[in-house]
C-alpha cells in the first residue's frame, strides 16, 4: 500500500482546508441600473444581462 514518505505539515493541511472555506458570493454592479447583482446572472431589478433585456420585470 502506498504510504506518505513525510508527515504533511500543519500549514499544508490548513492550506488545503482553506480552499474549502465558505466565502461570500462576489457581487458586481449592474451595467444598466447599478444595483448589486451576482455574476453570470441576469439583473433581478431591471432584467438586463450583458447590456441586453433578457427578462420582463413587472414595475
Ligand atoms: Zn439592473
């Protein structure tokens, strides 16, 4: 059976676990109305995505 040659340092293990840590979603501002929007998602307030109307939003 394959066995690690050296003990993994605490730093190494922690670096790996840090990759699985929860991070707040990155928000960008809408090009059309300026509200905060999730990336790769149409704006829920104006319905625009990449400068184009893709949703009909009730006023
Ligand atoms: Zn918008």
